[in-house]
C-alpha cells in the first residue's frame, strides 16, 4: 500500500529557500513517475515538477530556474528544492507517484512565503 508523507514545509520570507521531502513508507513497488503539485486557496491545482525514472524532469514555467526536483536513493523518495521563493509560491504542496500518471498522493505540506 502506497503511503506518501511530505515534510519540509513552513513559513519563509520572500527570497528564502525550503527543501521538501516525500517518502513512501508503504509500497514495495518502485514507480516510474514522481512529482509535485501545489494548490493555493481559490486556485486550481498546478503541476510543479515531474520526474521520470530516467531522471528527466519537467517544470512549470513559473518555477523554472528556482525549483529543482530530484529522486532519492531510497525507493519512491523525491525532493523539491525551492530557492528564491515568492509570495505567489504559497500553497499546499503534494507529492505524487505513478507509472504513467501521478495517481497516488500524500496529504501535503503547507508552504507560506511572506513578502
């Protein structure tokens, strides 16, 4: 059973950095796709980054050059390094895994960026 747990969120000033982590403590299967979504109040969910087993990563235009997603050595572990954070990055960040789409999700971690 997939059990994804995110951590690393918090409150940071604009221009600061945070590193999110996501660990799957439940499944024994290694998924091809891992990634991050975010959702701010009153806004649609937005794909932030998605990475393949071959370490090819695609980013939303809004985070390119500032965020870096990477896969950990342990199965189904993924990180999101967020630099030069902006107030518009404020959202709940969710990690997801899957084979052809991200279909399993964690409960999210709150990121708040103050101006």
